[in-house]
């Protein structure tokens, strides 16, 4: 049965810049990926965490109450759009709350501020924080699935390219610290040590 709201945690990246799986890096003793789950947990009916083959076991050992899966075999490793498509294929929903695993200051209020924009009837609701678009911490309508698949089949992996083809409600957010994205150890040391 189609759900109203489902969460997607994107956890299938390679963490090349970080040097080890950044999903499991910690802030205050809690792994990064868990902050993303927590930020959406109260707002959705279920959560799909999409990872890759090499991290799957490690996530399974965490015994999470989320649906754990790996990227759709046709698109494995093709980036965040592959993860979003995979989750949309797994669980049908009207809306998807999406978060990456490398934003350890993420809070529920980001999604709470985005959700009301559903009334504008957009395909996507995406925040702009500190003048930067945050396309991976956003809300997608389920009808985006076919457009994402078309792009993946053409190996067009850019989210911004996808946004050019749909209606996006852009939402300016003041507190850009919440969106702090940790890609490297230098960034980790700067924001978390
Ligand atoms: N499911 C899935 N998630 C992905 C994929 N690529 C990136 N992600 C996730 O998307 C978010 C942003 O990823 P990036 O930081 O751009 O890429 P990364 O591969 O994790 O890191 P780098 O190797 O340093 O570029 C993170 O939460 C990643 O786990 C993918 O192919 N599949």
C-alpha cells in the first residue's frame, strides 16, 4: 500500500575524501548516520537506508529499525540519485524525506520547515542555506521516480540537472550550521574535535 511519507538515508558513498566510511564517524559517540535517521524518524512511516555491498554487513550489525538495502543492481554506485531511486522502488510513497549520512548536525526542524511547502504542489522542496543549495537534504515527491530513472539510464548523475526538469520549491534557511557537511578529515577536525 502506498505510504504518505517515507524517509531515505543515502549511505552508499565511497568516502574517498574522508578515508574511511563516514557514516560511522562519530559525533558525541553517536555515528553520523544515526543523526540522519533521528532527524526524520518522527515524521515518516518508515525509513529506507540505502548503502553499498561493502557496508551492508556493518549496517546490518547495527540492528536498526529501518529497511536496509543496497543500490538497485542496474545503478549501483552511480551516486545519490541511484540511492533515491532504489528507495523509491522499494517503498512507494507520496513524499520522501531525504538525507545524506555526512551531516551530523542535522535536526528534525529542517524537515519541519520544508514540509509545509507541499501545499505549493512542487516536485521537490529543497533548502538553500548560507547561499548554497542543499539538494541531498530535501523532500521529493514520489512522482520523481521515473525522471530519476531516465537520468540514471542516460548516466546523467547530477541532481541539479534533475531539478532543471521539475518544479522545485526553494526554501531559504538561516541556520546553515545544521547543514555542515563533513567530507574530509580536515572538516571533521575543524567541526567536531
Ligand atoms: N545509495 C547511495 N548513496 C550514495 C552514493 N554515492 C554517494 N552516496 C551518499 O550520498 C551522500 C553524499 O555523498 P558524497 O559525499 O558526495 O560522496 P561519497 O562517495 O560518500 O564521498 P567521496 O568518495 O569523498 O566523494 C552520502 O550520504 C553518501 O553516502 C551511491 O552511489 N549510492
